[in-house]
C-alpha cells in the first residue's frame, strides 16, 4: 500500500536587492513556525528560492510555497516582473502560492490596496481624489512606511501623487489626556491571533512612541479592542477575501465619532518583534501575554494556517 504523502509548506527566501523580506518578522519566529508545522505532520522548511527549484516538481496535492518578500520594496524598486517570473516557475513545478506577487503589488501600493479592499467590502477611509470634496485629509506616501504623514484641511491643495484619504478621527481620552489610538491585529487569513493598541500624541501612531504604560494600554484595550472583536474579525475576513490566505498585520482605526472601525492599511507580516521588545518590561501586565511567548505565538500561527488551508494532519 502506497504511503500517503505529507502536506508540504515551504517559506521561500530571496536574496535579490529590493525584494528581501526586511521587517516581516524575525527568522527565529519563521523557523520556529516551520518546526511546529512539522510536528503537525506538515513537512515545512525555510529555504532559498534556488534550493526549492533544484528539487524539481512536486506531485503532492497539498504542496504550498509562501513567497517571503517585502511588498513595499518590490513596488518601490520595480521588482514586480522579476518576482512574477520566479512565482510562475514555482507554480509550474506544482506548488500552490501564498503571498503572490499579484496580491503583493496591490498591498504594496496604498491606493491600489484601498480600492481592492473597498471592493471586497472592507471598511476603508474614503479615497480623496480629483473632484472629491473633503473636510480633512490624511496624506501619506503611496509605497513606503515609517515616513512623515500630512493632515491637510480643505483650504489646502492635495498632492495627487500621494495616498490621500478622508481623515478618521481616532482621538480617545485617558485620565484627562487625549491620545491618537490605532489597533494592530495579527492575523492568519481570517483568523485573528492577537490584537493590541498603540497610541501617540500625533495621528501617525507607531509602536515607537507608544507609552510603555500598562494602565493606559489596558484601558484602551478594554474600550476599543474587546467590544470590537467582531468588527476586527470581519476586517480580517474581508482582507482574506481580497488577497487569500496569508500572514497579515492589520492597522485599524477606531473612529471616535461613530465607534466604527476602519482599516488604515494591511501588510504581509509574520510577527511584530519590535513591539515584543519594546513592551517587554510590562508584558505580564498586558491583556495579551501569550504574544510575548514565541512558542505560544508559533503554535497559534501553525494551527491557524493548517485550518485556513484545510490541511488534514
């Protein structure tokens, strides 16, 4: 009797400048994920593109490959065609592809992303383009991260080359002080693994600059994350509808006026390692202590992935 083949899941790295997956999660987390998958009877490995191609075609039905790259870099550095040809070769070898370049080129371009996700039913801030009236606009670079943003009122002229959307007011109060608050959700497909809050004095909220203050973070988690779990899941479900199964970090805007959540943007991401480092001193006091345990994180990631891909283990 022929022995049944295990499902296969390969995370493929690229060494091409302008493609390398910087900022997508530490190699330690990625490798640990493959080890957990192997324990779940999914043969998993992180390896270079050339090494997987050298193995030749696969005949196994459940053979997956995840392209590990930085989608912003790919768009910025005009590497879409380069990556597309590598993806085509892997598909020709029989692999099902996650984080495809066709989805990555949309995710890595904020205007295209907004249009695609709006069409998929995800609540996004309204695009402000030529002829669109607005009161206040949030203006960002189209394909970049960690760069200055602009808040533009209706009397000023918008740069049409930037990513301009209607401003969502996310100012929330704690102990008499007003903070701009953003929710970050880590998801595998439509399964939300962790959600946490970041806060700052300015609208461009980052982890760096969020107060290392357990009381403040617990307050906003109880106010904005816990009662909105269904909305967060709906956003993750909509992103999956548009881009398929993947590892995502969703930046979500909790509107102070309406109570609705809007997706600011999403990106491919395995894990927010900097947040873990930044909040390490108060980790045990925060509402998501499992986030700070790499073993628990990768177990959740692996089980969610197996479920999302409907792999029998």
